[in-house]
């Protein structure tokens, strides 16, 4: 057993025992980045396992395909099992790298510069894709103003809505004007009991 394998086993154990807490995931990402810089075949072999554990299924499959001995029956069997995940999952379900305090602060500053209000239950709607950006701008259906940052995801209302600006969502004006909500009944049914929290989640959270 080489040093890369020993380190991987220790990190995997930590990850499993902590049920994937942020500390264990960060440690795996740090290890992954170090392995990616190594040219040693032993490092690359362990990197396959790290990719797989973090759900980078396509990366794991591609790397093993490039370094694995295809005459080895065990390698061929493993590739066979990994192929379906690589084709169907790709890297879409990879465990995200936890953000540092510095990352979070930078995101807050960026959102503030863009004029995006703070959404308690959806802190970074740009990174999740909830908001779109258009240099040409679109007209908010609620306030009638032109906005470069807009929401066109699901909004449950009788009237058809194309675009809403962040300010109209955060203030609750959009939900009030169109008697609509940003969550369907099923998604919150039996979940949030606090009336104020529920109101904010349904009427002022994209």
C-alpha cells in the first residue's frame, strides 16, 4: 500500500463516519487537487477513487479508461460498472466543494454590487441559476421597470408571468400583485410550521 492509498483510506473513513460533513468533503477536495497535480501512476489510480467518491463519475471513468490495464479482468469489470454512471450521471451529481468564509463574503459583495437583495432561504440565486442576466434587459411584469437580472422560473399564479425583478420578489410585491407563490403546495406541505417563515419562503424567495 502506497502513501496515496493510505491517505485515501483515512479520508474515506472520515467522510463516511462524519456522513459527509463539510470538513471531510473539504479534505477530499484538497487531496483531489494535490493528486491532479501529480504525474505518478499511483497518484492517478487513487484519484480515480477520489473522483468516484465525490460523484465525479465521468471523470473517474475517463481517467481509469486512460490509465487502466484493459487486459486486467478486474479493471474491465470495473469500467463496465462505471460506464453507465459516466454516460447517465456524468459529473452532474458531484458533491460540491464547501465554501470558505472568504468565498461567502465575496459572493455577498458581488450580489450587493449587482443590486440583488438578500434572500434568507436562497442566499445565492445567481449560482443556482434562479436568476438570469441579460445585457439588453427585460421588463419586470410587476413594476414595469427594465432589469438586467430577472427571474423566469416557476411562479404559481393564475396570470401568466414572464419576468420578475429581484426587488419585486424580495419585497413581496410580485406575490401580492399576482396573488402568486414561488413554491407549490406539495413542496411545503407538512414542512414549515412557522407562519412568518412560510410566508417568506412562499412569497419572497425565488
